[in-house]
């Protein structure tokens, strides 16, 4: 009897121990610490943050659809101003390769310090009635030095171009030489912006007025049509690659705010005349993606937004119309 009781106690203890061990949190890919990253205010322009990422040792099962990170901003008295969330959408983070640096514009006025909180890689959303986006990895910030980046450094400095308000511009593709215009010269909403040959007949629909913004939108422009009160717009505020760029009634949305990023220092001095400036990228505020000619074609195709890669199909020239 005593032997049976002792055996029951041993079995019971093992069951309890197994249950307790099973209940303990297990180390998963979301906790593996394989991603290293750090963030700081840009020393060149405090309106931007620099994010360094080392994904060399990160191993994740599953396809990363999107990554997002959180940053706290502090003022000169070390008081927290706000927390902002940034989408990190490029091929390197989704393929988890290399060490690289990226630059993001933030909206925390008076910030003197930025502190990373967390960085998450998100998988594909499930098809259930209540979609669940799996977290494939999560990493706390680490002490990566910004002094050296082994590869993949973002070549685009956080420079804000100063363009001329109340003047009209023709914006042409470096790839095709064709100008951005509304399809068929229509003044209606939802008309695609396309690249098309410059002609006298279409000239009015290939001219754009740049309205500079201020405050948290400093450095961005609303791009108005010369022929009516329509603005460049990323259709439905889509964040994805390939989203169409259209003209639509001006509404103040971030998907209607654009900045011109010079590709080299020769662009920093805008001539203020009909002289053609050198190449720029045109970036949408809401997505961080740039105006792109799909497939690098020379045809009169609708323009889209796409993650920036510096290809000639993303490069544009601006001419002031006299």
C-alpha cells in the first residue's frame, strides 16, 4: 500500500512538473534576438531619424510581409514628446540580409533625442473573419555604432529642396524624357497620371504648381494641376508597391504630400529659372515610396509608387515654365 502511494506521489509530481514546464514561455523566433538595430536623430537634420539594422544573424521561418518599429522622442528637458511608429518596407529587411542604414522623416517637433522601443517583423495576415497578423520576430534596440555601416547604406541624404511656389513646372522622366500628365487631359477625379510626349496640345495638362507646406509637413509639397483644383494622389492611400498615382480633389491627406529628394549635391541649388535641374526622386509622405515608371517602359503607362531603388525609372527632372 505504501509502495503504491509512493508511486502515485511520484507520478503526480511528474504530471505537475510537466504541466508547469509546459506553461512556461518558450523561446521562439520572435524572441531570438537575431536582429540588431539602433536609432538616433540625424546629426545632419534633426527632422529625420537614422535607423541602423543588422539582420545578418536573424533566422525566421515564414515570409515577412511588413516590418514596423517604435521610437520615443524626447525634448531638451528629457521629457517624452510622443511615440511614433514607422513602417520599414524594403527588400533587405524582408529578405533579412546584411547591415544597412535607412533615413525616415518624423513629426516630433522640438525633439533632441530618439530612443528605439521595439522592432517587429510581421507575416501574412490570415484569412479568418478577424484577421491576425503573425509576429515573426521582435527585437529590442541594441547598441550598434553608427560610425560604420558594412553595406547597403541609404545614399539619400535628409535634404529638403526649396522649390519656387506659384510657378508652374513640367516634370519629365530621366528614362523616357516624357512628361507627367493626366491621362487624356481630363480634369476629372481618379484620372491616372502617365508619362506622355510633350506636345503643345497637352502642355496645360503637363504643368504643375507646387504648394510648399509648413509645420510637421515642412519640406513637403502639394502638387496641383495647372488646369484645375486637382492634386497628385496615391489612390486610396495605398501603402503597397504598384499603387496607382492619380489626380484627385485636394483634401490634405498624407497621400497627397510629396517631397523632392535630390540625388546629388548639384540639386541643392535650384536655379529659379527655366534651366533644368538635375535628377530628383519624388516621395509620397504616407508610404515613403517614390514615383515610378512600371517596368522601365518608354510607353505612355500609368505611374505608380514603388520602394526606392535609385533606378532611372524613378528619376525625374523639373523645368520651370516661364
